[in-house]
C-alpha cells in the first residue's frame, strides 16, 4: 500500500467516526426536551451540537421549503420568484447558523441559554414544513 493510500484510508476512517458521532449526538439531542427547566449543561450542549449538525445537513431543504411556503401563502408565481430568492437566503442563514452552533456547542455563545439561532429550530419541524414564527 502506498503512503498516499494509507493517508486516504485514515482520512476516510476519521470522517466516518465524526459522522457517526454527529449522528448519535443529533439523535440524542432531538430526544431531549428543550423546554425542561432542569436541563443540564450536557443536554443543552448536546442539543445545540445536534441542532447545528442537522441544520448543516438539511439546510439545502430551505431551497424547497421556502418557495413552497410562499406559494401556499401568496400563490405559485410568488413561490417561484420571491420564494426562490428567500429560499436561497434562508439556506445561507441556516448553514451559517448550523456551523456556528457546531463550533460553539460547548459554550453558551452567542446565546447564554443555548437557544436556537434560527426559527424554526429544524427545517422539517413538527413533521411539516412549519412557517417561521
């Protein structure tokens, strides 16, 4: 095995471990009750990490979600024009917010209470394309 092939194998293995960790963290975070008064630091930090990872992975769905919501509210023409533009903006915002939450999950930055940076908390919240509050 060449030196480059060994390095590639190690990189793929590291990425697989990181992906598995994020999947477990996201699952555990989603199972937590975010409104629990007795929420501990590990549960709040875990939820923040899972939320950030989920928003990074599902951010592109904003390109479909937002035009759909705009077309439901204002009609099809608005959905394919204004909705697409807003969807692109929402996609960028959700990706940046997800990256910030992943990078800062152990600390209460930028919000001390570990609350989400974007609403809804997840793209596909409550089993539906929930409009922004």
